């Protein structure tokens, strides 16, 4: 049995966003237990020229919903990118998951050859659906989820690989 475009995308995004939401819960609990201002985490960066933690969550969300919409040939919901607190970030993740759950396998399966065009600062990038999913969307999504995890871990939140991967 082959792996479908739907199986390679929507369940993956939902699982990792759910894991990310659970990691945010641990960050909130850590901040409360250690009497740390939560903005220490939401504004965190690994380097001065890096975008902050909130951007990592927003971009993971945008990548997942954008990928699903492009592969399904539908419009993605637009979020304002104004989240600055853990509750706001968790709400964004929940809205993203709800959108992903609304996308059906029939909408995505067969999108391997669908033309996908991304408008970037440096110009347009063109893909076929499968290449877009496997060489751009999934790596970009994992980059931002991993960076969010690393920012929290770097700031002392007690999370580990199992938190990133989620339950079996």
C-alpha cells in the first residue's frame, strides 16, 4: 500500500501541532512554578538576529494550514500574527488544527502533480504538489516546531524528545 498525500500531510501536521500545544502547557507550568515572566519564553531567541518564539509558532501554523489549503485547492484561513501570550498561541494552534481537521483526504489525495506557487520576497517559487509537500512544506514546518522546542528547552523548560514526538 502506498502512502497518500493526505496521510503524509494532515495527520503529521495535526500530531505535531498537538505535541507543540502540550509543550506550551509545560512552559506555562514551568513559568508558574519558577515565578518566571512568561514573556521570557514568548520573546526568546537563540541569536540576536533571529525572530522570536511567537514567530516560530505562527510560522508552523501558517505552514501547516497553507500547505493543506494549497494541496486541497482551497483558501486557507488568515490569522493576524498578533499572538504574544501562551493562551493566544494555544488558541492559534487549536484554530489551525480545527482547519486541518476540516480538510478531507479526497481534497488532497491526487495533488501530487498540482501546481503550487509561493510568493516569496525574492520572487515566486514553483512546485508540483508532492515536491512542495516533501521538500518545502514539511521541512519548513519541522524547522519552526523544532526551533520553538529548542527555545523553550534552552530557557530551562523541562521537556524532552518524547514531548516533541508525543505519545506512541
